[in-house]
C-alpha cells in the first residue's frame, strides 16, 4: 500500500471512481466519509492513498484519483480540505466546444507542476481515448515506471481524461522514450473508453500478476476472494426518463449529440458502460462466493440540475454534497439488469455502515502488512 506499492498482504485493495463532471462532488463526499473513518481507526494522519494498492478514476474520477495520490513536498497527498479542494478541481473542468478549458489547464499545471505518473504515492490507473489512433490509452503508474514514453505529467493526464467531447477541447501533448523518440497523444475524455474503470483496474492487476510483478500479492488472476474493491459512482438520472423512441425518431445527428441542454448519445454509452461494468464485476465476485469483497455505491435518482455535468453554481455544489450525504443513509443497492435501476437490497446495511466496515477491513490489511 502507499509508496510500498503492492506489498505482500492478504488482499489487493482497489478504489474505482466514475466520471461525471461536476457530479464528482458525490463520490468526493463518500471519500471524505471513508477517510474520516480511517482516521478514527488509525489517527489523523491517515490518508486514502495509504490503504489502496490501486486507485482508478475516469474524467472527474481521474482528477480525484490524482488529488488522492499526487505527492507534496513531504511526500504526502497534496490536498488539504478534501471536499473544498475537490470542488475547485472538478469545477475547473467546467469553465467549437462548450468551454475553452484554459482554467483546468492553468489549475492542473499550477497544482501538479511537473509531477509525473511514476511519482504517485500509490499505483493509479486513468483511462483516456486517443482520437488520432481511435483507441483507448490507459495511463498507469506501473507502465510509467517501465516505459518513459508512458510516464506522462499528471497535469497532462488530468486534462486528457476530462476533455469531454462537446464540452472541452481535446488535449495534445508529447512524451519521450528512453532513447529520446517522441510519442504523441491526442486525447479526449476517458469516459469514451470506460466511465466506470473498475474492471480496468481488476484486469490491470491480473496483467501485472501474469507479468510476474513481484509487487503484487501472490494471488491467481481474477481471484475475487483476494480482492477488496470499492467502486463509487457519480450519480445518474435513470428515473428521469429523459428520452423516448417517439421523440428520438425525429432526431438527426445534431439532436443525438446535443438536445435541449442534454447529450443523448453520451448519456446512452456512459450509462450502458457503467451498468455493464457493475454487472460483470458483481458476477465475478458472486461466482467465487466473495460478494462481501465488492461494494458499489451509486445514486441513479438524480433530477434536474443535480443530474447535470456542468452546472457549477454554489447552489448546485451544495445540492450535490447533500445528495452524497443522503446517499450514505440509503441501503446498499444493486443494479437490476432488467430495468437498469439500482434497487435497495432488503436487509442490507446502509452505505454509511458498509463503508465503515470497509474502512475496518482496509485498516486491518494495512496493519497486517506493517507488522
């Protein structure tokens, strides 16, 4: 865990954070609660990066991942007040495309300077999509340590993973390999590849194990009995029922891309991807009777401004914190693949209680390793 990488322990610990624009405030609220529980167990200096072997995040989730794992001068996480810092960072991405992106470039460069992927305090995974090569580019700490051309500046990775089509311009940058050869990147939002990066993180662990990476816990690839996975959504608007076949049958290309302030095409592939990843991950853990090792927290009941990715008023930010706080009080839910709706499971704990138990498991794993 932490700077030690995948130290030999009993479990591999994974944190995954969805994309969702300004709605990143919701998983941010959940993470603030989780960190407070870790501090109750292990003292005020406990930080989330100390407890997870890999943190994966897409778009807004990628920004949060960077905040959790990028080092300051004392080699500790850079942020101070977690929610306030996260609100400013996420808000920066929402300021041709709808926004010019100058503020997010300025903020990330000022905050992260020339810190690179191989310097993160724990292993990270951040998806992007290269529109020149039409293929996903998945930035990871492990790859960055092996290949200089993949050791990008965290500031560039942040801008790339959050460059949502129609909202922000694509991001171009270059790296050099060990021989000085230039590699180019033409990146847009990682949500094009994987808005919910949970499976990417699990697959990355499996690939590293197959490469005989000695940092990893000695487990079989995809052995969910040896994984502890927390997956946080950024909210969805399933109950709003935005579109119908009748109305969509009259749309052309432009209406599918942007319609009445909404983005139907993006909504479709992002929501579909989120649910399919959750379904496959749930199946993996249930197949090996380790359901308790996977916790997915998502709210699909958002309405109006709360469901927007780019309304960043003070009122909206406060509303999203309230959504996250209310989500803690709801029972653990699972997606129903027939309806696509998250349903509270009868007899389950609240998300708050489940996170407290998760924090205890993380604390016990870290103490086992330190011992």
